[in-house]
C-alpha cells in the first residue's frame, strides 16, 4: 500500500490534462464555488451535469486557495485527494487475493499498485476513476471481506454504489450486476440495507443539486435525452464496436494477450468480477463515441484478475524455486508497466502542461488585464481555475476583430499556424509543444494596459454562440 501511495502522490504533482472534461466539467465549476468567475460550457447550461463532484472537489480546492493563494495548491490538493481515494482499488485487490492466499494477496496488490493506467487515472479529477474507487469499495465490503457482511456492511456498500451511480451513471450495469449477485433473493435481509444505502447516496446528490438551485435528478434525465436520444455525444466522434479492443491493444501492446489469459485464469476465483468487466466494456462498445477512460473500470478489473492469475501460475512452481520465481514475476509486472507507460502512452503524462505553463506566466504578470483566445477551429481553452485571477477572457475568431479590439487585452493565446493573425504590437511570442492536444500553445503579449470591454466577445458569450 505504501508503494501505491508513493506512486500516486508522485503522479499527482505535475499538472496534466488527460481530457479537457477534467477542467471544464469539474475543476472549473468547482472554482466557481471557491472564488469565481468561471467558464461555463454547454454541459452546465443544458443541465446535464450534477454538482456533486464539483462540490466535492471545491473543498480541497478552497483549502489550497486559503493556504497558498499564490500557488497551484488549489489544483494539487483535489488531485491528491483523488489519488488517496484510488488506494481503495489497491486495498480491495489485495484483500481479494488474501482471501485465497498470501501469494495471491501479494501479486494482486502489487499489480494494482504499479499498473501504469491505474497510477495515471488515480489523481485525475474525473468521474470515471472516482466512480471506480467507489465501486471497488463496495466490492471490498461485499466480496473481499474474510467474513460474511452484516446489515451495516450491506448498507455502506449500497451507499457507495449509490454514490458511484450519482458520480458516473454509465456505471449502472456494473452496479446492477454486483447488487443482484450480492443480494440475490434475500429481499429483507440484504436488499433492504443496500436499497436504503443507495437512497441515502441519491439523497446527497439531490440535496447538493437543490442547493445549487437545480431540480433533483433532472440532470440524469437531461443527460440521457441530450446524449442518447439527441445523439450529442456522437458529434465528438464515432468509432466502430471493436475500437476498445484496439485501444487496449495499443496500451498493453505485447502484454495484451497475456493479460487476457491471466485474467481469465484469475476469474476462476471471482467470476462475477470478470463478467462485470466484460459487460462494462461491451456496453460501452455499443455506444458510438468512445474514449479509453470510459472503460478504465473494466480494464482495471481485468488487470486485478490478471494479478490473481499470476499467483495461480506461481502456485505450480516447486517450493524451492517459488521465492525467486515470485520476485521475477513481480519485476516482470513492474518492468512491463514501466515500459508501457513510456511507449504509446507516454504523451499522456505531459498533455496540457504547455497550456498550464502559459496560464502561470499570465497570472504572474501583474500588468495582465485581458486575455484573448484566437482559436477558431479549436476546442475550449479558457479556464479561470487555471488562471486563478479575475481577468476578462475573450474569444475572437476573425483576425480583423482581433486587431480591432487589441486594446482590450494584452495577452493572446493562439495556434502556431495562426501567428500571422496577431495584431501589431504583440510580440514576445512563445510556443509550447505543438503536440499538446489542440491547446492554444502559442502565447503573445504586448506592453501597456487595457481599455474597452467588447462584451460580445466574452468567452462565455462565444461558447453560447457556438453551442459549446
């Protein structure tokens, strides 16, 4: 557990943006609760997001802002908290193994501790890793415990699964399968405490959203209507049914078949977890828009089961060679994880760093009085959670308009191929890594202050016009 904690704490230190949703769906609204103002994307305008996770993240964010307002502590503490909660996955994996033998506990625990994807997702302020941590907490109570769960254990498990659903409603199939397996037909003894716990969790979500002036559970209905019925999610790209197999093949490379074989071997001990992983990945495969984070829970379960399968293989080794073979197996897992983390997956460890560095430069410049984004083909780049100063932000697509209102801002963020559009007076151009997703990685500035306020180009007004 100590190894897992160290690796996750280290992963939480550098700022990276795996997906922009991490900022604009969670950190940005959390910042609005701490200090404000904030960039409001279509998700919150259309009411398809719960305020539960932003409210939760606002607590460590507020603490960091209070302790050191001139630092990035307000961004680090939420990541550190998420990393700490992810230790539930490692603890559950270890306990699942210990129910079988010390060897199984060692292998499952170490594999969960060092696997690169679980380390990477641990500090991410996203609903997927938090939902997985909550789900594994329920698995720990319902499956991994050495003794039969009592009424309180089922109640707490129901509460964790209810929170998991509120955080990530797409985990509903996983939650339903685990609940049915655990409670079976024991309606009064088992279903009652689990339902009560789940309702209490949903009550928390309802209270949080009601406090924000939103109708409880309306976000769930709107999320289904907008993304499933209207197909809004498909506008961000549609992939074939087999896409996730390809993603796992890219991430796991030569270890892909070995992990599947070992996971199937480990599934003999906990077949319910194997089928939960399979159903989770299959359900998401039927959805057009695909991102690896959507199946990180299913992939994580397969890796844990593969750790148990590795222990099964070691049990076949003669006793006199068991210690050396166990150490070798552990180093193979560690080495394989490290190699994969620095192969196809390597770019993920620094994505978004260039944009964050630009924000740090702007914030540290005491003369900063306005920021313009010239990113007509790009996605959202404005963020007050990253800037941590109440400076007007504008988004201007047309070069003529950019020059017309140049006196309203003294910083411009744009792409390298748009540098020719910069108005006169803007120099000191610095560009970050062009491979840094589609972030506006070029920063230009001019001397002097700001005058005028073109409200029609305010960042949020630009987002509303683009329905973004």
